[in-house]
C-alpha cells in the first residue's frame, strides 16, 4: 500500500511551533478582513459575494486535498446539493435565511458521509474517479428529480430576512452577512488545521501506513475531514443559491468540480490563503472573458496545464517560499 | 407479439443491441485507459476528448479532402495517435515521479482545451456523418431488424479487443509492456528503451480511442462534447472492472453496456445512473473491482 504525497506547501514544515504558526498569520488575516470590509464600497457587492462563496468553497476543498491529500473530483455534488436544498427550503417551505442555509449545509454533510464512506475505501486516483462518478450520478438525479426543476433549476428564491429582523434585499446588507459566513468558515478551517486533529490529518497525508502504525485510525480521520469539507462546501453552495436567488444544474455539473480544483491549484495546495486568491483570480478571469463565450473553458484548461507543468506550488505557495513564511 | 416480462421482444432486442454498441465503446475506451494506466500510472482524463477528436478528424477529412469512412478509419487514429505521442513527450513525461494526481489534473486541463477549441469552431449541435455505402441497410433476423453498420461496430470492437488482449498477453512486445508495468527500472537495465515503450503505448491507447471515435461518428453525429460525459461512465466502468487486467476492462465494458440497455427497457428512469449504482455496490463488496488486484 503506497501513499503518494501531494507536494507539501513550502515553509509549513520546519521548527516553528503551532502557536507561532497561527500568530505569523495575524497580519495577513487582518489585511484580508480590512480589504473585505472596504471592498463593497468600491466594487459591485454582488460580484464580491460570488467571490466570497467560491472562496469558501475552495477553502473547504483545500481542507481535503491540501491537508489529507485526497483529490475529490466530485465536490460540485455538495456545493450544488446544498444550493438546491437551501433554495427549496427558502422558497417552498418558507424557512428564514439562516435555517435555509443550515438545511443545505446539513444535507451536504450527510451526503458527504455517504459519498465519503464509499470513496475512502480506495486510494489516490481511484478516490478521484469514484467521487467523480458519484457526483455524475447525482447530476443525473437532479436532472430528473421534481423539486430541482430540471433544466430550469429553482428560480426566484427569496432572500428573506436575517433572524426575521433585517431584510436581505439590500445588496450591501447581504454582503456583510455573506462575509460573516465566509469568515466563520475560514476561521473554522484555520482552527481545524492547527488543532491536534489537524496534525494527524497531515500525518495521514505524509505517510498513511506510519500514521496507522502509530495507532491512528486513518480512515476515521479521512472520513471526518471529508464530511467537514462537504459540509463547508454546502455552506458555500447554500449561501450562493440564496444570494443569487437561483439554484441550477451548473452547480452540480463536473465543470464546477473542475473549477474549484483549478482555484485551489492556482492559489496553492495546502496553503491558508491560496484557495481565496485562486477563487478571486478565477472569478475575475471568468467575468473578464465572459464575452468570449467558449474560450473560458480553453483558458481554464490552459491554466490547468501551466499550473501542473510549471507552477505546482501556486501563487501563494511561491509567495510563501520567497518570503520564507507560511501563508 | 411475443413478450418477455411484459416487454415486446423486439424492443428488448433492439435495446440489447444499443447496449452492445455502447458496450463496444466502453470496452474500447476502458481498454485504452487500462493499458495507459498500467505503464504511465496516470488516468488519462483526455481520453474522451481524443475519442471526439478521432470523430472530428474523420469529419474534417470528408469535408476538406473528400476522404470517406474507410481512409478515415486508418488516418484518424494515426493522426490522433501522433498527437498523443506529442502530448506524452512534451508534457506527461515531465510528470514522472510526481504524485499521479498531477497527471489526472494535466489531462483534465488538456481535455478542457481540446473540447473548448472544438466547440468554438464547430458549435455544440454536432455534424452528421453518413454510414459508408457498403454498410447501409440491414437484415431481418426474424425476431429483430439488425442494421449492418451496428453489426459491423460490434464485430470490429470485439476483434480489436481480442487483438489487443493477444498483443498484451501473448507477444514479445506485450511481455515487455507487462514487465515495464511491474518494474520499469529493471526492464530498462535489460536494454529495453522504456521511455520509447511508454510513448508508443500512450500513442496506441489514444489511437484506440480515436478509432472508437470514427466508428461512433455515424451513430452519434460528430459533436465536440461527445466524449465529455462518456469518459465519466468509462471511469465508472474501469472502477467496476478493476485496473488489474485487460480482460477485465473488456468484459466489464460490454457487460455494463448490455445492463444499461436492459435498464432502458425495464426501468428507463435509472438508465443514466445504473452504471454508477453498480459501481457503488461493487465498491462495497469488492473495493479493488471485480477483476482487480487489491489496491
């Protein structure tokens, strides 16, 4: 049984204690939060919300690939499923915003338990193919199912009121709610990867047989991380469908799974800020090229090729290597 | 009219034939994937895109050089095979020794590029491609009508699968190939040019996909996205069969095509998902696949 190692992020190893590790991230985190608070007054908030949703999705995905070394090719399943459930809950059941998003998140986590339980029985490439196949199965289910609206998707999902008090129809209000959700997810992930649990996750990534021989149940760690990653992806997907008032087949399609992989790869596998930077860059590139139609796919594909051949550390990975500090 | 479980026998046999046709393509594609995986240790995600490219080359040959089906059957795999060797030499070679996941990501990117470019120039509606004159028409077997072209496709793919199996298991070249799969360093030490063997193998696997593409052209039309969804089903087929054996991928390919066809008769709602459901069940019972060695 061999485990293949995904290239470790530069600078994460070394003699730095965990506490210093988190402390050294203080300044970049502060800068990120400040930027996010100022941004909606300069840039169109809806565009920023799209970035935040995908950034959270990418962070959740990175938890799995970057810290346990499992490449899921089916994460659109959780993102899209949560989108449908949150949309359905808000529109048909009339649940308020926070409960609708929670419904989506819980569904995604539950699906993560099922898919993860099946997929972690195999390793490496098999794992990727199985997640891809199961996500494709779910895509066909969504295409046929009644409540998803098939090709039309669920449209005109009401944004509703936060805690029944604050109307979310205003984009700026909505933005700060989405920012709060994003930051919750971000800090949650940060806490997980710097916890003892996170250390075991990394041990499983680096050398699974050795982790097992030390008495850690690698499969349990993998499954828990998978469920966490799926749930957080669901949080992102559910929020997105309510912000944009639309849940559609695009979100469960393998194209979306590929997109989130590209974001994390471009930003830097296994880095804290990489997925966020990757998501911002990809969303910008996509909206910049939107007028060119089919060329978006070609550019995405070319970015994949370039990243894999010449730029495997990603933007933040390279940056952290130059600065000699984990980012 | 004769019926089986309340289904007219004609409908049953015609879906069985559709299943066999689909199974032929599953088998040819998963066979190529298996050979490539054996030697390069990567899953070739752009296999579906290259299958499409085969069909597209056939269409271009007809359109611009007035070369019909029969020359295309030879030229398209050759062109795509050479293109594949170029990919292997310039890109995949540089990923040796890295995590195989990078190979998956690279070929996924290539698939996006190839399909994206094809879609920009040819649109998504697809172009029709005529069945060659010699194979038009069909014969009445008494219980069903069998179009000649479909019989030809099944026949060719059975022969090709058999041939590939023979080459891999019974010839010297195949012995080198299997030996290099087991231990490339040792085989190299015996004076066999392993990098060249890898390039040729990749080219052959890809040419097989292109050949399947040419054969599929008259059945499904030439469409830039014809390989995109197919490849995911083929992945599921590969998972079910297990990566260990060539025979496994052939048998599973045909079997799943037939099962899919039968599902269309008895429970049409599940016809798209049945392969994935079977995959899930197989994973629960035998994680390494039906014919695979333990992972």
